[in-house]
């Protein structure tokens, strides 16, 4: 049996594109929390042996809500933070390193709280083995969950 990747995007944190530092500081908006709670309740049916989050406030808040429902603490990993003041090549390198490390680990049920472009990169690394600039927008809406089992995406849902 191979790995199962549960990758979710943070809750609603802005009503438009992020501006400057807001990309690093925006937290989940109050109206975004119900969707995260619904996603957390859905995730409570599964067991995980690893839970990791980006260090950005909107992903940390989302991970904290999920953690309360599933009863598993999460780690923080800088490699899955949102893109900011870096090239796509730099993003690709750090997400590739993250993916390779987890792919080689003995962990089987992986839960990841992160950002759109990171989800796009992980999706394509896991399924295709590579990630191109053209795939950077291949990610779901906020408060969405992807499940990838044995290299095949088996589930995608946006919670509301």
C-alpha cells in the first residue's frame, strides 16, 4: 500500500488578491472559519501519521482548527509557505525537496495545510513527478481538500 496525501488549502483570508506583506500576515477571516470547521469534521474520519502546516497565519489557523477536530498536533515547515519575493524555480526546488523527503519517509497518511501554488506543485510532483510554471494555477479554491492515493487523485472537495 502506498502513501495517501491529504492536502488542503487554508480558509478564506481575503476578498481579493493579496497586496504586499498581506500575503504573509493575512489570517482566516471570521466568515471563512465555518468552511474550515466543516472540512475538519470531514477529516476526523481518517487517521494520520503526519500533519504539517505552512508557517503563514492563514494556514496555521486552519491547521489549528483541524488539529482540534482530529486530535493530532502539527509541525510547521517553511518549505510549504506561500510564494513571496522568490522565483518559481526557487519555489519548485523547496517544494520538490519537501515532496521527496515525505515520499521517502515511512509515513503513510500525510495531512498538509498549505497554499494554492504549493498545492499545485505537490499535486503535479506526486502524480506526474514534475511541476512546470504553466501548472502554477492548478489549485482548488480556499477550504478545499485533495486526496491523492498511490499517485492518483481520488477526491477533491471545496467546503462551504
